[in-house]
C-alpha cells in the first residue's frame, strides 16, 4: 500500500512573514489529517522558520531546488548537506528550472545523485511540453527524462516522482484524471524495467499541474496516482487543506 503524498510547492512566493502566516493558518488542521503525507516546500529563506513552526507535527518540510556539489565556491547555491540538516524532501528537475535556468537532464541527474547521497528524499519532476504532447511524443519525452535523470542511480529508495505536464502548470488547464493516470502508469512500467516490479509498485508517483480543491478528487481516485504536487493552490490555506482532506478520504477506500 502506497501512502499518498501531497506537497505544496510555494515557488518564489511568500516573504518570511507571509510564510509564517500561511503555516499558522493551516498548521493545526493539517497536522490532524491522517493517511496522507503532507509536505510544505517554502522558499529557501523560510525553511528554517517553517521547520520550527511544524516541529513535532506530522507535517514535513521540503526545498524547491538543490545544487549538486557538497560545498565550496559556488556563490548563491545551496548544497544537499545544508538541506539535509533542515528538511527531508527536495524538488528536483521542476519544468520551471529546466525552462528558465537551463537545467539539462545531466544536471538533474547530478542533483538526484547528490540529494540521495545526502539522505534527502527527491521529488523528481518529469513532463512533456504542449508541442510534444500534441505531436504524440509524451511517452518518448517522459521515458527519456526518466532514463537521463536516473542514469547510474542504483537505488531509488526515498525517491518520489511527479508527473507534471508543462502545459498544465499554472495554466488552469489540468490534465484529466484518466490522461494523468495513463502517463503515470507508463512511468511505473519504466521504473519496473529499470528497478524491478516490486520497487515500481512501492514508488509514489504524483500528478502536478493546476490541481485545486475542485479537481483533487478526480486525480486521487485514479489507481496509479499517489498524490499531488500543488503550486498555486498551496498558497491558499483553505484550498490546500481541502486537497489534503480529499486525498485522505479517498486513500481510505482506495
Ligand atoms: P500549479 O503548479 O499547481 O500552480 O499548476 C504545479 C507545480 O508547478 O508543481
């Protein structure tokens, strides 16, 4: 049985005081929701403060990015060791990083390797762009992203994958539950080929892209979808709580 996971990716939003306010708004209720792992991914500068606020609760902490070197002269970067001290999860290979910061498959791979080595739990993002989707290349693109991201990685213990079609991120145009489930099924089969069926069956694979309180149930009901990576809706306490609550209810009957 895979315990679902809902991660809130706050992206480049919230000042330190806004981050604190957002956590305080949902802390008690979020802490009480069972049968689902809840992860908050605030900006780097708020990690320590959010970490303090959620200490002793069932809520977990994640970062949105990491560099692959352990330490040294890399001005402005944050290493896996620094993060491992503060949080449990880290998002790697988000399409915004690939698109705006030129993160290649090789860079994503180095980040995955470094994060796992430091004991972090990576949330690896994959997903096709609109033109790739329209050209019927989803399967090829996603498989290639998985192969390059996981090159040389012998154990994926601790890994979560998020399928995020780029055309669905921040656009309000979510995939349908059925579409997302199909591609996530493909991802699971690819992982099975690489690591074996048991590991593939244990792996959590999330959907991400315009998930809201209005469509969360549709995704969570799908057999292969194990949760969501939520952007915009994670910045609103009531929306995020609703998504987490819906996931919890469905996980008990799934
Ligand atoms: P969105 O973002 O929910 O705002 O579409 C999802 C993501 O980028 O992880």
